[in-house]
């Protein structure tokens, strides 16, 4: 983790600069982007109607992701390839998060309890908790944190530049408040949507709060039905058809 | 002499009791978190049956390194969090610290807490008095669903 600290040093902006940057992101990018996401599924030619009561925005055209290289809590690398062959749910946060992140993971746990994906099925959906706070979230801490909620959940983090490639492509925003050299107590503001990535490794949908575990299950079921489950030939170990 | 003294003591006790009862605590709980979690969130509702606004100006717990009051706000789908230096409970009103809004930020637990444990928090009021609150730690199964 030593290189993470070194890599993020140039990014320790003053709180004002970070807030200003976050503000600019909101205005120039976030608001328009989120609006376009919300409007697309309702556009007459989009034809993607989502189940009633679900705050799910579905992209008419799935969005390919740029190359990035992050790290899973078990030390293995996390790239676009890690997302292929199965549906994926991602949440972005940090372990020093008192309220939203544990609740998001609790909701994911409820979803997984209902869905009950077989751990041996390579095409089962995956849940990823991506920490945008690599200075404090070591892979070891992340691993213990996410697997408390479910043994099949995976924590992901890495160098800030690589995180930014990934979050930037997905429209996930985050920023630090009062983050100064040597200070361990600071707040991370972050998007609280769940992002769905399809078995081809492309961004397909965003679930906006408020949502609960049932909503996550409904979103996954809807996406699988609408866009298809992972193809057998994409899985590393295809199961025999039943 | 003795009746007067006890009358004074009685008056003093009544006054003290009235002061101590300025706020009532309801629905206090802490959702169980991962044993490695560096922070936990405490939730409770503060009811002020009195005739004066009461302000919480600080919080502490001997089970944590620090306790703060924080407020979450959703802005364009981004969750932002801010410390709240003083929390006013209006006369005859109540303020709920609940998921997605206000919470007690319980920072760096001195031990891991499990469902069934109790977290003791002392709230400092603006009149100099304190209020003790017991927050039971609750497991996931204690509350089925959360929308936030």
C-alpha cells in the first residue's frame, strides 16, 4: 500500500479547492449526466421501461469502459475482464463511512440472501465495493469489511488515478473534505448509486437511492431478463445446460 | 430546622430532576457493523417536552475515541456529510437521528461491538448538564429493510 500513499500526495488539495472541483463537477458534468440517464429510459424511442417504483436508469446503449487496473482485497487485479461473464453490482464508498456504505452493503446482503447465487457458479452476479479512499482502506481492511456482510462480496481499491479512470467512466463523483497531510479524520463525499455492469463488461444501469435489498434483486432480475444472462461460452468454467 | 432543611433538599431534588429530564431519548440503537469498522453510526430520537429550546453541544463515550454529530445530505445523488457543532431540540418538539439524515458518528471503537452489546453515550447540553443515553447494538435481523 506504500505506493498508494506516495501516488496520492500530489492530490492532497486544500478543502476549498476540492469543494470547488466537486462543485464544478456537479455543474459541468454530474447534473447533465444524471439528467440524461434519467431521461433516456423515458424517451419515446428508448423503449426501455423499468418496473414501477424502481429508481433504475437504464442506458439505451451499453457503455464500454476504458482500461483501468485496480486491486481486489485478496491481492488479485481488478480490470474490465474481472467484470465479464456475469452481471455486476458496484457501490463506491469507504470504510470510514458511518451510514450510507454499511447500509448499502446491508441492502446488498439482503439481495444476496434472496438471490442466493451458488458460490460455485462462475456466472453468478458479483457485488463489488470500490473504496475511493485508498489512503485509509488497505486491501486487508477492505477484505475484512466487505466479507463481514457476505463472503462472496469483493472489496476493490487502488491508485487514485486508476480509481478516477473507472469512476469517471461510470459518472461516479467523489471528493474529500478537510483532508490534510497526516490527518486521519476526514470525510469522503460520494455518489450513492448502485451501478450495474453487464456480462460484456459494459455499464448498463444505475439504481438511485432510496433503494433496498428487494430493489437490487428486482433490478438484477429485470436486467437479466431484458438483456440476457451471461452467455455460457463467456464463462471460464461453463456449466452444463439444465 | 430539620423540616426546613428537608424542604430545601426536596426543592433542590425537584429542580434537579426537572433539569435532568429536559430531554427524553427514544429509539436509540446502533446497527452492528464489521468488527474492523473504524466508525459506527448511532441513532436516536430526542424529545424535548420542556418550554425552552435545548442544544446538544457535544458528545462523548468512554467506549470510543470520539463522538460527533453528523448530518448527511443528498445532493444530485452524491451523499455529503458535515459535522453539526450544535443540535437544537425545539421546545415541545423532537429531532430524530436516523439513517440517511443525522447520526452520532462513533469514531474508533475501543473494542468490537456485537449485537446485544450496549453503547453508552454522554450528550453535553448547552446549560452545562449532561444526558446519558444507552444505545443497544442491533443485528441485521433486528430490522428487516432499509431504504435510504
